[in-house]
């Protein structure tokens, strides 16, 4: 019995090591081209964000808005996802707004934080725990002058062993006071996948 136990222990240890040996995690470049499948991926997000920001910064109308060193105040509305995929469109707008903010030509109002800000201001005013002279004053926030928003759509076609996916992202900048669209740009992406005859 002892001999059999001694034989089993190395075998079990080898089995555990073998299972662990099948798993390998590596870091890769965040900007590397990702072509795992035809679904929306990180490369698509980066291409869209770069195109939208480059077009906006090169726009004559947008340059006129920021003439004289002015930094227009924008807010980003939710992007309408009209594709059949579950896509985190907030991640797209986050990347775009980050690039625009870092350009030094725009300022942003974060509408997603309004509830949290109001809760904090109410706490400062009404809790009795904050020195009133040092609390944030109500009614002094700056309003957004422009709204940045967009649509994301796709067309998917399959024929035989070929799948074709066409994405179109449209972004607009609208003057809130006048309602005029001051800027609009589009980015198109086409991805095609052919299945091998072996089913791969």
C-alpha cells in the first residue's frame, strides 16, 4: 500500500503541473492591431477616436469657435448603438474626449457625474458638518456651449464561408444655443472573415 501511495503522489503532482503549464498570460502592446474576429475591438475604437479627433482639430469651423485662445465647453451625450453587438460606446466617447481635452483646446462638463456632484453639494450645505464659508457655492457652475454626440451602426452579411461586417461611426458637434451643427465626421470600417474548409 505504501509503495502504491508513493507512486501516486508524483503522478498527481505531474498532473497539476501539466494543467498549470497549459495557461500562459502575456502582456502585449495596447495599440497593436487586434484581429481575433470580426466583432468590434480595440483597434476599431482607436481608429475611430483618432479619426474623429484629427478631423475635429483640423476643422475650420471648430477653429473659429476656439479663436482668440477660447476653450469652448463641451458635454458628451451618449452614442446611439445601432449595431447588433453589445458595444461599450462610453469607452469610445471617453477616448475621444480624453484626446480632445489633452489637446488644450476644449473643456468638458461631465454629465455622468451630475448626481454625485449634487449629492456632495447638498452634503456641504445641509449636513451641518462643513464650514459654510468654505463650502462650494451653488449656482456657479459653467454651462456647456456645445454637445458632442454620435451614432454607431453596422451592416453584417454572410455568404457561404465568408462573413463581411461594415461599421460606420458618425460624430457631430452642435451649438446648444443656436441648434446649429458646427462639425460632423464619419469613420467607416470593413472587416471580412473567411472560414477555412476545415471549419477553423
